[in-house]
């Protein structure tokens, strides 16, 4: 099935055209800083997949960029399709599904309204997704569209995990609770680890670690999420590239009063100027910070030490609430690629029975090949699962459309 995957953010748009039968990507596109004077867009087509610039007219918004991309897919001689009518289904990544959506769905009008209602939970992302879905409905009215939610996997969390210790009216009136995120990644990592261990996922206790620019860790008991580090928004939990993760909430009011800053500025500091970037003062990109630490930069080293410490504490706290722990699963940019960081994390966790095989850990894995990097008799296995979010959304969309066709 030929599936267009659309991942719309507040000021960015990522798309891929995926042939799910051959698991092949035929087109990739990325628009960034949309809505600013520095807006840019680029597209790449198979087989060479070389980036080509796409002009973005002044004032174009995220759906506007999508529309330009659809035109380009029809007009560029390098494009693998001549008409967007050839697209058989569209898979949309949706950040917040609130309490409505426990799994990915085929989008109908009722579903779209509910996604719109959830905009209060993801004010930067959901409105962009809704606008793109509507644009595609107009342009390709007969093409089925699915919504794949970041939050759906975590709807199995019990109230003791998802409630905040706040006055109950905030839950009943404002729906303030923990929803988690990176759900498709944690679900995929857990399923792949079960396959790797050759065990039924229903019998397994897994701690899945999505460590990328954003980061979250999930306790997966018998295949279902029982707790995760992200909360109402993706700001809670681990220290991340530019996000603070969990801090004493009193810091927020203290800084706002002391510096006389408003809500937007405070939110921007916590989301864009904190985390690894904030501490190191160098970058939110782990590779750059590791290189600086190697050159003797002490703040870079501190940022790495703090990052590792928080990952260790999260794994330890989830170990405490699991019925059993069979494996820790590492995925996303840092989790998959940094042998050094994995070694630092698991150096501190051997006493819990997570024993890394340092040689296996150093072997550079191939993209798409999952592997076990713990010693053979480690009581708890350590797995690496390589992930491709767009491919997962495409395959999920294919499965939903297939199930629908079978009735
Ligand atoms: P993601 O958001 O999953 O694309 O992950 C991006 C993060 O992964 C960035 O902080 C990268 O610096 C980091 N990353 C990717 N490859 C490596 C590597 N080999 N070593 C350390 N960090 C890496």
C-alpha cells in the first residue's frame, strides 16, 4: 500500500511517502521554522534521496506547506508519482488523543472533532494536525486517513499513575492528568523486544527507554503501559535536549516573580533553553555535547552526568513498580546509537541484574536490526530496538485500512 505519512507540528512538517509492501520510503519532506521569515522546506525522492529545496512563499502556514508539497509531488520529474490520487491512504501522527483514543483510528468527522477538542492538551500540535487532515480531506476526499496517537498506548495507565496530587477540580474540569507521549515508539519497542526474546509479550515485564531529542521511559507490564515519565505534556520526566523535564514546580513561580517574566517566556525557557542545552551551554544535541566533554568542557560533562543519573533513577523507579522485569529496551537517537551512554547508564544498574556485555554493546548495529547487548546470563536482558516512526505509522495505517476492507 502506498501511504503518505504526515507529521505536523506547530512550525514544522515532516512527511514521507512509504510503500508498505517493500517497507520502502519513496519520498521524504521536511519543512522547518514555518511561519517565520526563516521558513524552509526540502524534499527528497527515491532512489537517490538527495535533498532538493522547495520554495516557501511568505506567510505560508503548515497546511500551506503540505499543499505545496502535494503540488511538487505531481510536478517534479523525479517524483515517483504523477498524481496524488495514487496515494492509497494517509497516516497522520497526532500528539494528543486525550481520554478519547485508546488506539489508532480511521478518521471520520466525529473523530476529527475529538482530535480538535484535544487541542487544549497539545495547543502547538493538534491544531496543525487538524488543519492538515482537513486540507487532505478536501484535496483527496476518497483517500482514507488514519490518526496514530502519541498518547494512545498509555491509556492503560491506572489512576494512581495518571492522577496528579492536585485539587480534583483540575482533573474533572480541565482534564489535567498524565497522558504520556512517544506511545507508538514504546509500543513498537516492547513488541520488538518480545520478538527478540522469543517470548509472548503478555508474559513479559519491560522497561522501554525512548532516548532521543525528547526522552521518556515506560513501564510495560504484559504488553500494556502502566506508567511513563511524560505527563500532561512532553515536558515532564527525564532531562531532554532542550526541555528541563521534572523540576520543583516552585522554581517556575520563583523565576517568574524574580525576573518579571510572563507565561510564554517561562514556557519557552523550560521547553527550548533548558535540559542538556541549558546545563552545557553548548547544544541540545548529545553528540555535540559528548564531543565537548571529550575536549574537557566541564559543563558538558555535568550535563551528561545529570542525564545519565536521571535515566538510571527512572529505570530504577519503574523496576520497583513492575511485577517482574525481563528486559530494558533502548531506542531512539541516543538509545540506539550511543554505546558510550548505554555503558554509563548500565554501569550503575548491574546490581539490579541488568548486566551489559561491553563488547556486544560497542558493535555498531545496522539500521532496522534489533539486538541483545546484555551478557548471556544477565537476569534482565538489555535490548536495542531501532525505530522509524514514519514507517511504523505507515504500517499501522496499512493494517487499519486492511481491517476496514475486510469489514
Ligand atoms: P532523535 O530525536 O531520536 O532523532 O535523537 C536525536 C538525538 O540522538 C540527538 O541528541 C543526537 O545527538 C543523538 N545521537 C544520535 N546518534 C548519536 C551517537 N552516535 N552518539 C550520541 N548521541 C547520538
